[in-house]
């Protein structure tokens, strides 16, 4: 066993580096072997604790790879290390000549990077179909930083695991390559540090931190600096300096680089240099696995049927899923009740019956595709063959066939009465293009995900019209009517209470005034219940014409000031 131990720790030297190996691995001594229990001796308590926290798993992995067995390591402190320094000094004989100074110790490995959380590791990240690419690529980056997928860009919605992977990369690199200097920052803190450096004239320290003293740069939520010109310019130069020095760069955002409004084109181009991986909302199996792991960590007794019930009703993101579990478990503890489907339904306010996925219709597919490509549903159903219309139409036909199970003739009928051969060709065309065009493949996958999670949203609109196609009601301009039609309408309005239009006080009293361009004035209508007030007259000042209750005469404009009020401009 001694030979196996020696070979195992020597095999770690190229993996950890000579400096780390000499400082933390070589001083350990194998004192005893009891079956699969290894008892080691460390020179002091600090080295014991540091080994247990940083290198125990590495050594166990190496032993497992060489022997195909699982071992358990226990570490004791040597008697010399436990002795008091003062006692050792008192026991030492005095020397006539001073001792030569000891050789300088090699520098200690870098301290844990500020901001990284030990809760986020690869071991507790649940992989599924929604995040498999991002998780696998993150593991490759952590294994060989600077050489694989540089830069590495992760994007996805809120609470889906981007920050978890970012912390896991930093933690793994720090444990297995402690000599590398890791800088983890959110984009907001990066901007605030840059502003402080400019304000307090500490720009040299800022550049040294991010350009010269950084081997791995982890930036979270890079979309925050979009539109901030000076911060984008500084990050551009930091990116170039690290990339040219073959340092690892990992960036996360809530959208693809090209979709970040306000981000400079040169930055978008550089963020696309490496691998761009997305994280989607977790599927049902992944959500159940996340709940089971959270329950194990928090020591919650979670039955399988309750986990399935909870995962079925909470679909948005991982944070809300874990928060729902904490909420229902807390309620159960307060009420001293076990977790059950009925209790979860009561706590969350959902139905206890198993949730059935809403059916996806052809109309739902048309609405989602039209909204995604910013086209009208009428265009999808129409005959136009413009590329901006034909490709969304083919995608909608393809998804209708894949997700609804409708026949080719039925799909063609729903798309404006097209022939079934058109639908067949569209489906074959999309399948062929997807094998070569990764962008189209991602678009189709995103539309599938949207239809799977939001069928009810698509069904809220009437099937014949998309929300963007709903007409906007506009005020109609008043139509000009002849005096005869006005008089007729006034007579009907005076005979019954007015409902559809307002009648002014003067018009109620005097009826409709004659048109200035009309011929003889029509007979005026009066209210039968009251005599018109003598001072109430309507004046039309256009064309210098004055209208009195009974007759219309031409008068010069300078005489208008002597006439009675009120005046009304015609």
C-alpha cells in the first residue's frame, strides 16, 4: 500500500504543480493502513485543515483511479507539531553563535477568491436536457482554463443556473489550480470599481487587478454595462489583454450577445468568439431532481408524489421552485402535518388534481411564431413568398405537424387553404436546414419551449386574430350635414331624451343654425315647453355674417362689438 500511496501522490505533481505539491502534499506521511482507512500525519494543524478543505478529494480521486477502490483518509498532527513553541524554545540549549536565517518559504497559494460561494459546485448542479450543453462546457472550462472555449458565454433567464455554473467554475479552478488568480465580479461592481478608480485617480491599480493580476475572469450579468460607453470601452481593453495572454474569460447574461441593446458591436463580436451556450427552463424530470436534492440538503421528508405535484405546478425557474419547497415545508412544520398533495395544493393555492398540459393548437403555433418573428398571422396564411414571411410560415407548418399531430391537409387548410404538398415540402425543408444551421435549430427549440410552457397564453387571444392585428379605434371626424338633416335630427332629439350626442344649451333653445353657404334658412325649431330668452343669440363670425333668431343679415365687422353675448364662432 505504501507504494500505491507514493505513486498516487507523485502522480498529482504535474496536476497540481511542483510548488503546490511540495508545500501541501509532500509533507504528509502515511503512518498506518487499516483496510480502506488511511491514517496520515501532518506537520501542523494549519496544514491538516488546508489539506482537508482543498486536496482530500483530489487525492481520493487519484487513489480511486489507480486501485478502483474507495478509501477514507484521516489525518493526525505529529507530536512535534503539537508541542508548544515556548516549551520547545525553553528546552533548546543556548547557542553561542546565532543560527543562520532559515531559507525563505515558497509563497502560499492564492487565497479563496472574494465573492465565490462554496454552495455552488458542480457536484450539486442538476443536469438536464435544458442545461446539458452549458454544464458540460463549464466542466471542460474548469478542467483546462484558457485553452477550451475561451471566451465562454452563458445566457438564459432569471434563476436558471447561470450564476451557479459561474461559481462552480471558479471553485473548481481554485481547488485544483490554486496558483491561478481568479477574479469574480458582477458587471455592476465592475462598473462601480471603474468609476471609483477614475474618481480617486487609482486607474493603475484597477488595470493591474483586471489585466496583470488575473488568470481567470468571471463576469456575471454583463448586460448591465450595455449603453455605458466608458465602462464598455474599459471592458473591451480588459478583454483584449486577457485574451491575448490566453487567460480564461467566462461571462453570463440574460440574453444572447446580439440581442443586448446598447452593447457595442466590437464587444458583441468578441463575446461570440468562443462558445455561446444557453440555459432553458428545466423540464419536469429536472425539476423533480432539483426538489429531491434540495430536500436532502435541508433534511425535508419529501415523498415522490409530492415532489412530482410541486414540480408540475411550479415551472418558471429554479429559485421559485426551491422557494416553493421551503414555503410548504415551513407551513407543514408550523401546523405539524406531513407533506401531502392536498397540503401542497392548499399552501400554494393550486388544484390537488394532477395538472394536465394544455393542448397545443395550430392557432397557438401561428400566434407564437408570428409574435416571435414580428409578422402578422394574415401573412402566415397569405400567398406572399418573401423570405421574411416564407421562413416563419415553414417553421409554423413544421411545428404544427410536430406538436399538434394534425394531418398535412388540415395544416394546409389552416394556413390559407394551401395544398398538403406545400406543407410536406415545408416540413422537409426545415428538417434539412436544421441539420446545417445552428441558429435555426436554436430558434425552433426556443419556440418549442415557449409553446410547451405558455400554451394558455397563446390561447387567450381569439383564433382569427393576433393581438398585434387588433384594430385601434380612432375618433371619426364630424361629418358635415345639411340644414335639413340637422333640423330632422334636432327634432328627433327634442322629442326624446338625448342619448348618443350632446346638445348644447343654445342649440336646445334655438335649434340648428343655418349653414353660411346654404340658401334660404330652414325653419328654426324651438323648445315647446319654454320661450327662448331674448338675449340668447347665436353669432357666426366667419365671413362676417351675423345670424339672428329669425333672419340673417350682412353687417360690417366693427358693429359686432355692440351685439349681445354670448358669441359662438361658426
